[in-house]
């Protein structure tokens, strides 16, 4: 009887040990499954957040685009470019100087020098924000913290503006160097809702002008009069600034460098676009050899020594991705994949 109990006891112990071992294996299996599910969930969540961020920027660009179209409806022309590309750092537009405005050769050159884009136009012409006369005061400032000089910038206290006048830049037609906005007449804009705008408007201390930024803090660019036809009048996507191209179109052109075919139907919507809005998306900023930030729109790549290489744009200098190294081609297509465009 004792031997039988002992035999059953040992058998029971083995069953208990076996059950215990199975429980441990089962627990490890469950833990492994939970880890795998957690990784999948994190990847999916990260993708959802990124997709949500891009969707928010798409909506932001769409609202800005509607404001640009309303400006055109009110004043008869699209907001002109504001650039600071002059050697003296002065705030200029291609329309600012009558000789440029009236000279068919100079106006395209002015646009090309500005790369057909501006980061400052949108806030100036949709909200009426900026220190246009260089007195270190802006009509958008809070009156309780800084005095407002009425009519010295765009003719209106706070958001909105008076007609920019014949020079389209709140300047006197007879003397573009003199700042003379109108103090009378209709107030235009603002063409964007200003509530909560602080998160999307950023002041450039070096110029006193403002720029719109996306949710990642990158400036939103406004492109106007982008080149679309060659010297013979034929439409050419190759003349368009590289950063405005779609990754599919650029990859197709790069494939053609190695003897493949280039799908010429891609990016045809850019050929007739009256303007384009561009965000650099959520790509992290790179820096060149001097430590200067490179916002990765796709107009600048780096060489093997990490020096800046600005990509050319037309007219007269069609962009040729075949002239880039394989590393630079990869940089460019990577940047284009993060860009968010609005093409009306």
C-alpha cells in the first residue's frame, strides 16, 4: 500500500512538475506574443501619427490656397514674391522697381534669382503682417506691448491691409524707395483666420517679416510664375524647380539616366499651375559643413564632404538629375517623398 502511494505520489509530482513546466512555456509564449503585438502597435501608431500630421498640413495648405485665390479675386493678381536675396539684404519684390516691372528680360531674372518662391509673401499679403518700412514695428503687434504707427506698414492696424497700389508692394509708384501705403479706401483681408495663428506664424528677426510654418516648424513656401516652357515654347517639366517635382516623376527621370524610360506625363499638373505651396514635411533638418541648417525641400543636397550643393532651376538651366551622384539622387528623392504640395 505504501509502495502504491509512493508510486502514485511520484506520478503526481511528475504531473505537477509537468504542469508547472507547461505553464512557464505558456507564459513565455504569451509574453512573446505581447511583445510582438506591442511592436506592431507602435509601428502602426507611429505611422498613424505621421499620416495624421501630413493630413493636417494638407488641410493647412488648402486653406492658404483658398486665401491666395480670394486675394486674386479681390485685387486681380496673385500675391507677388517678397524676397531678401539682394546683396544688401533689402526687402524687395520683382515688382518693386519699375525698370524690372516694365522690362520683359528683368522680371524673369528677378523671379529666377528668388527661385520663383518666397517664404514671406503669404503672411504679408494674406494677413498684412510685417515691418515693410523697416521701423522695427509691425501692424500685427499687440498694442498693449508696443505702440502702433498707423499707416506706416500696410495702412491698417492689426490683420488686414489697404490696396498694395500700382507697385503691388505698398510703395509709391513714382518713388519705389519711399514707403507710402494708402490710409484710405477698402480694407482687404485678412484671408486667413487669425485665431490661434501664433503656432503657424513665425517672425524673422533679421527682416521684420513673417512666415507661415507647418506643424513641424518648417517654413511654407509660395511659388509663383514657375517656368514651364523652353525657348521654343514647348512645355518642359525639367525647367520646374526640383523641389516641386513629385518623387515618382524624379525617380522616372533618374531611371532614364541609366538607359531606362522617362514617363513624361508625370507632373504635367505643374505646367499650368498658377502658384504652388510647399511644405518640407516631417523630415529632420540636415546641416552643411559650416553648420548651417538645410531644410530638406529638395533644392539643396550635400556632396561627399557634406558641403551644400544648390540644385539649379530654369529657365535656361534645366535641372538634370543625371549630373548628380547616386548619393545625391537618393537624397533628392528622399526629400521629395516627405514634401507636401498644394497645386490648385
